[in-house]
């Protein structure tokens, strides 16, 4: 089978798994959980954000491996990545400006999904042979489902647990590695013709140097890189938007017009890009999930390591990851692209010629010159590298659950660094499709787990309202 045939096959599979059924599962689960939990996550969002920024979040209180803030930063390291720069741009180039609206809609309900999976992971975490925390949808399913539904469900619970863990290990090499390294190389090659092997060697060696130290090493680096890189990029994007502030009303009108139009429409800030509501919804939700990972269950693996004495409080802290990722970082990326006029250069003779990181770079370059292009490239490198670090921990813990041992950890860390190098030096055009497919496969068992266990969690949330 040729590369073109493989790509066509993967695109067909990607289109199927992210079709109406998956969109219904992902967004529908978030909607159900939001109503089932009495909109607590929306009502308590100010509390959650203030808790994240408090001194208490940086302190150790209760059992766990690292502080609540360090846990959030590690989870954000895995989520704030190429999806915020290249993923948003891809969604706009193929789904039109309306894709950003659907990112917001899915993220609004995704906040509750993120809370649910993370809170459950803390409540049902276990300790491994080293005394470290092990948690996530896999332990939640194995421990909680038989407890709540009876031992007759133990076999079903293990199927869900092992399925999720297997897909998480596979996804760690895709969404958390190949696509990240590929985007780093693409950005620097477009800017300065950087040698891909040099870029790959730097990324691979830095990855190995950090991940061999385990979670404490990863969380220390993430606690510094994540806040700095987010602020650095946010300010740059806001400057772009302010340069074109007169285009904001047009951008917003076009976003909502194309988000809910049954027929394919274009014009305005969309340039020559046309898209229908179905296309905007499909690309917006898929790229939104790729970016914030709400409903995938990956962030829950990291949340389980938090030093906390209350799983609901940690759930609220981790739920802000979706807010920071989508409503802040993805929003400024999308608005910078739409207001700068870069969308007018996406298509030539009916073909998409500018997308991904290149589209975001063009938006910055057109306003700030080469300095703007370098700003995006540096931000992309930091975003992508932090994602590689965060996903290494996710994959390692999923592998630990599958193998029931910590002995495979070092081999996994080394192989992960090698794959980071491969991602940088290979032209993985199929990487995005593979990542989208693996994302979908993780969503299914995680959604079932959350729906089955949200009932007992609501009681915990009611109790927490009295003491928060």
C-alpha cells in the first residue's frame, strides 16, 4: 500500500470516528455530566480559578506525590501544545472560522468532563510498589465500578480499564510525541531552514534528560515552562489582535455565521475558505479535544498524583485546565489568525496551501514581521516540548497499570525520547489523523466510566459545597 493510499485510508477512518456518533458521545457526555452535577463546575469556576492561583495549591496537604499546582501544570504541559497553535489553525483552514465557536461550545461542557475524570481519579487512586500514586480512568474503573455496582461488573470494569490504558499508551506516542516533534521541526524549517536532525537530536536528548527523573523532574520543569510560555504567547497574540482591533466585530460575526450555517459559506475574514456547520462542528470539536483533552481521561492520570485531602477540590483545580487551554490560549490564536487577514492566504486555486503552524506564523509575521514569526516558533517549541514531557508521564502510568509493575518505566522513557527524535526527522503527514483516531478510542471507555460513576460523585460535590 502506497503512502497516498495509507493517508487516504486513515483520513476515511478519522472522518468516521469523528463523525456524528463520536461528536454525540464526546459533547453529549459533557452535556449530561454538566446537568447531572447541577452545573457546579460552571457555578464554581471563579472558585476553581482562584484556588489554582492560591498559595495553598503550591503546598502539600494530604497524600500524594507533588503539589496540586504542580499536578495542574504537568497536566497543562500535556494539553497546551501544538493543538493551540497548529491545531487551531488546521481547524480554521478546513472548518472555517465557525470551528472556533464549536471549540468553545465543546470546551464549556468539557470543563465538567475534566472535573469528573480528575476528581474520580483522585478518589480511587492506589499506590504502586514504590509507594507512588497510580490513578486515572483505569484504576477508577477497576476499583469503583465493582464497588458501586457489585462484583458482577468486575469483568466489564477491567475491560474498560485495560482498553483505556492500552489506548493511552498508544496515544502517548502519537498525540503526545510524533505530532509535537513534527510541528517543532516544521516551524523552524519554515523560518530558518533548520536541519531536522539537529532539531531532533536536541528535542530527543532534552526529553531523555528530564523524563528519566520521573514525575518530580517533569513537574519541576512544567511548573516553570507552562506559566511562562502561556503568558509569553498570550501577550504576543493579544498584540496581533489589538493591531487589527477594527476587524474583531467582523471576525465574531463570521465565526457565528459559519458555525451555524447548514450550507457551505465563506467570505469576510474567512477569505476563500468555505465551510458548513457540519464541517465547522467536526473540525472544531476534534481539534478542541486534541487541544484540551477534556473527556479523554489523560489529565486524570496526572491529577491522581496530587497531594490533596479532598478529591473534589483537586477536581475543580484540574478542571481549569480546559478553561486556560481553550478559552484563553486557543481563543487568542484563532482571533489573531482571523483578524490579521492570514485566512485570505489559506487557499490557492481551490486547494489549501497554508495551514497548521504555518498559518499561525503567517498571522504573526504579517503584523510583526520576522520577529512575530520567531515568537510563534519559540512558543510552539516550548508548547510542544512541554506536551512531550506531560504525555510521557501519562503513557508511563498507563503502561504501569497494564504491566502491574514499575520495571518497564525506564525502557519506556528511553523509547519515548527516541520517538521524539523520530517525530522531528520524519515527514509524518499521517500523524494528525493517527492522533485523532487514538483520541477517539480513549474517549469511549472514559465516557462510560464517568457516566456510570457520576452519581456518587454528585453526593461528594454536595458535601464539598458546605466546606469549600
